[in-house]
């Protein structure tokens, strides 16, 4: 299994020679939405429920709609804003991929099958399958999530506080921190992020020296993580320099990485600049007094108090929430009617992001119909939604009986089911644990293109091919013990049986479209799908096929019926509407 590839979505987009002026004009011509945070009291039907679910979970599926189908908007929001249970710690489920001898030959610490590995010693990092196992663990939890915003908030925070390329220990501690902090104060999270081992390493605080402080983290703390770089964010280069002086001395204990147990922080007072730090008028000309010894740690608390006391900090954070969960374009009306009131709520509620976000998602503004299906799904929403929607069976097309135990055992099956998603998403622009830069993915911040970056002639073809492959043959898991490849294939018969009227091809198409898409499609499009599904035969033929299978469920009858559903999925995954949410 190759490591995830890296796709430069920005350069690929501009190779298409898109007229950016036309994009700006099109988005500027949208109807101005004058509503604000007043509660939504309009129609509450499937269109509204799908819109809400699309924006709050990591991939829409029918099960989420079913969970809120009988709930009011208020009750649905209460369910959505419910904290998820803390996931189990990942264990060695990858032992078939690398032997003990090979692990130790590479200089890594061996962990027995079924045992936790996230606090294993890392004198030389971890074997590659352990990285894949951590990815699979992360994606399993996102895909098997409850109807809760919790994991999508982890995605939001991961993009806002972009960080990557860490060891397995670092990765686990980092994502656990984001998960544990999703419903807490963002100000408290910023303290944790500053001292997070992966962030210390990623933005160079680990190697910062008091005689030559590294400014990377000091800059991004302000420019990307708290006050942003909008027109009213007036921090200066001197503020960056002073912040770098203030932060020097924070490191993680390298021995704790090499030895068993979590990686722990340390404050190296001997490497701390004990002079006063003087900040600009943007921060009220604040002077943070230098401190000696371990008292130097207290300067970080003062610095965060100073940053979060600015008006711009809450405004910036609420703009990022709005762009991720509602729509990327913020005009003056939205700034006044939505962002400013959200920022007030944020300040009054100890910077808990969930408070203004819940107000936004229950507002008249959010449910304006112009926002429905107005954005392009990231690779995560696209692929995870498909993985959620179906049950799968394990199949070896060459030799039916050759299904190695590793693909079905309780310990190993999830490793093989989810590990390749990192590659699948990376192939179309989102390598989840390795953002393209500290700014995150350009789809969430780079005007005027924003989410349009996800789609170009290359990625749209790859998305269609991936969906078509999953819909027809399934996802490749690995080789058999004797011969052939083993795939995880959609259980087509079980899927058909879950539909309201599985013997009528038009009803099957209608319900499948409804499950996989939020965008209404034309009658002409439905007819094209039917034509590709039936491949020239009459609709009554499908009814006969289904009834014949029920009466005599042989492999031959099953395969004939399955072929038609594979055609249906193939047609759907070629449609542009499937990429909208």
C-alpha cells in the first residue's frame, strides 16, 4: 500500500483557465440574504433536514435523516449538539502487514496484536502500518458517528489549526485533544494547542532559542488561529516578534517520545527570554512583564488573555464558523446581521464555539433556501457519505472460498475496511492528516474560489471513477491466500430489500437518488438514469428479475439483478449533482 499522494488543488484549478472574474460576478450576484440569527420558524421537511445534516456531520446518509425524521428543529439541534462518547484507544490490528522481526529491524518498538500502541516508545518513529491503523481508527469513528456535530467540529478545528506530519503518538494526542476540546472554550483549546507536541514540532517552537526566537508559531497564532488578517486586524510585525520572545522555552520532553507513555511538555526556563514584551495599540499597548524561572510559564496565560480581549478575535472565529458550516462568502449584510451577533454570543459564553454555532444552525439565515446545495463536498463528505449509506459483503471474484481471516476477524476487519480512505481522499485533494499548509485547505479560506477548488477536470473524473468502482466492484482490501483480490462489495440485495418498493425500477431510482443526493434532479435526468440501468430492456423486466430472485435466490439470479443496480450506481456517480451539499 503506497503512502497518500499530494494533490495541489490550487495549481490544478488554475490550469483549467477559469475566468475568476466570472466566479466573482456570479457569487456577487446572489440574492442578498437579510435574515439574521432569529430562530427559523418556516417549513421543516426533508429539504431542510437534509440541509442541516449535510453541514453538521461527516458525510450525509439516510440513517441520520431517520434519526431526526420525527423531531422538531429544536429537538434535532439538541441531538446534533450532543457530545459523542470518547472512542476506544486504537490497538494493533495491522499485524498481518508487518512481522515482529521486520518491525524491530526497522528500529521500531513492537506491539503485540490487540494491544494499544499509541503510547509505545518511538525512538525511530513507528512502522508505516501503524500509521495506517491510526488513520483507519480515525475514519472509522467519523463514519460510524452518531447524529452529532462532534466529529465535524474536529474536522473544522483540524482545518483551522492545521497541523500534520507527526509520529503516531503525536497524531493520537493531537486528535484526541481536538475531540476532547470540541465543546469546550476555544481559548482553553488555544493553550493546549500551543503546547501540543505535534504543533510544537510542526511550527518550530520545539527548536526556538531565546537568542534567536522562531517566529512561525507566533505569527500563525495571530494570523490564522485567533485574530486573522482581516482589515481590522491591526497586529504588527513587532507583535509577532514579541510573541515569539514570549513563547520561547516551551518544548516537549524528547525522552517522553522515546519512552513508553504520552509525550509530555516541559518549560525550559533557562531557554526563556525573561525581558518584558511590549505589544502594539491593537493590543492596547499591553506590556507583559518578563518572569524568572518557572514563573515564565504564566506569560502564555497573559498573552492569550490579551489576544482574546480584542473585538476582532471573536469576529474572526465566527467568520470561520460561518464559512465552514454555512457559506464561504461573507458580505456586509452577513457581517452585520450574523457575524457580529455570533461574536457577541461567543464573548459572553467563554469562547465556546458551539454556542454561536448552534444559534447559526437554528437561524432563519441558515435556512434561507439559497444556501441549500450551494457548496461542493470535500473528498471527506463525498467518500464518507457513500461508505455510510451501504452495508458491504466480502468477495473474492477469482476464488469465492478464498477469503483470508484477516478481512473478517473482529480484530483486523476495520483496519482493512478503512485504511485506504486516506489514499482515496488524498487522490482527490484531501490527505486528512497532512494538510497542504498551516492555513489548511484552500477551499475553506482562499477567495474567490473557495470550495470550487475541490473540483477540476482531474478530480471530478477521479471522484466519478471511485464512486463507480465502489458501486460496481467494491473497495479492494487485499490479496487472497491462494489467488485473486478480495473486495468489500455493496450488499446489493440487502440494499434493495431496504427500499420501499424494490420491484419497481422507477421507485428504486427515485429512492436511490433521494438517498444519495440532496439536489432535486430533472425528469430528463431520471430518464437517463433509467435508460442506463435497464440498458434497453422494458421496466417490467426489472420487476420480473426481482420476483424471480425472491422465488429462486440462486447465484445466477442474484448476479443478474445485481448487474442492474450496478448500472444504476454507475449512472448516479457520473452526475455532477452528487458533489453538491
